[in-house]
């Protein structure tokens, strides 16, 4: 593969809407999903957008304002293609005017936004969503919150929704097999630490705020090795109870809140199973993923859809 090509990754999720008691007899999860996405397409068709702040009712310091900037129903494919935008609240870059060295604030043009393309299939009852990964843009947790808010507050059809991440092996199986952690390798953006589940942040990243604020790195990486080299044959390894318990707890959080997995650029754990055999849990690689290579990852919604449409349809068909 030519080194000049950019890598695009697409991940698959399902969203099960939980109807209110008053709508339970008329709307199941699939019906709610269709109404949510068709409503978003209708709002966009009118030239409008629904702005939702994910942190409006939380104690987070900064807001996280989201809106759907594009929503198109593809009736022939029984899919909807969408772009969700995140208004960037951090320090805004400057722009240099052409043929001069004059720098101007981008405020004169408007807000800076980061966008993520995603797609919804309404051909089955499973509300399958395909998301193009964009580390800087809105993530699956943003998308989940936005869709739940529309279903609950705008349409008054569902009280909440449960997200499922599609993986090659279940997290429950890994938790059962994991008896002794031998090493781990974690990579994360510092800005994601404040967004994740408090237990994850406290277990893995407490104390790293000072490092982030002082050096301002783009990424933080944590590696630890517990293997003892030169171990004699049949010699039992010492049990690493603290790390094993910690990672089992992390996987339990991922199992209950799969959207938390989106915050990690890398999350690899090497462990022993109950028979003393080594195995690996690789968070990103263990997800069901389709990888595409493009000349530039700055592609349009339609271009992204054309890249993934066949793989998306094949994946949906494999679930039936």
C-alpha cells in the first residue's frame, strides 16, 4: 500500500430505543429509529438544524454543541447518510490572507466545526449504524446522545436507548478468560480524559493532568510489562492481581457502556487464560472494522458513502 494514501476506518453499532410507556403499543425500537432519522432528514430539507449540547445538564466546564449538517434518505438502499458537526470551542486558528502576511481571526467567518460522517440502515429491525472514525470530530458517544435526545425530547417516543458495538469476539468472553495481565499498551488524546467514564479516568489517568497541561502533547501513551524473562519451563507466573482486576473492571465498563471505547487510540492487553496460555485483547482491532485507503481523508459525505455502502450492506445482511 502506497505510503501517501490515508487510512479510513468504519465501525458498526446497533441502537435499541426504549419506548415510553405511552408509545410502547405503537412504536418499537425500529419504528422509533426510522422516525428519528427521517425527522433529521426533514429538518435538514427545510434548511434548518437542531443544536444539542451534550453537556448542557452536566457539571462539565465547557459545552459540546452538536448538530446534523447533512441528512439524505437513500430509499433504494434503505439507508440514510448523515454528517454530524461539533462546534469547536478551543482556541481558534488564524487565517493568513492570500498574497499578504496579514493574519485575521476566523470569527469573521463563523464557528469552526469538526465533522463525522455516519450512515443508518433501516432495512432491518436492528437500527445498524456505520460510523467513519474521526479522532477530532464527533464520536459514537456524541451520535448516541444526539439520537437519544431527538427521540426523547423532540419526538417524545423513547426514554433512552442502548448501544451495542459489534466485535469479532464478545467482551464477556475476554473477561472470563483474563486470569493474569502480562502487559498493556494504551494511547489516548489528553482532551478525551475529561470526557470518559470517571472510573476509567481515575483508574488509568489520574495525575496525568499535570503532564498534559505542562507539555501539551497530542497523545499520551502508557506501557507496562509484567512478564519475567527467562522463566523456567512449567514455572508458574506470579499473579498480577491489581492490574488484572483493574483491566477486568475496564472491560466491564466497555461492556456496559460501549461508547466509552471511542476515546482510545489504542488499548491492548496481553493476558494469560486459565490454562496459562497467552492471549491478546486489542480494542480497535477486535471491533468489526472495515478499512479503506484514500488519497485524502477529507472526503464528502457522498464519497464516504460510496466507499462503504457495499461493505455496510454485506455486514447488515450477515446479522440476519
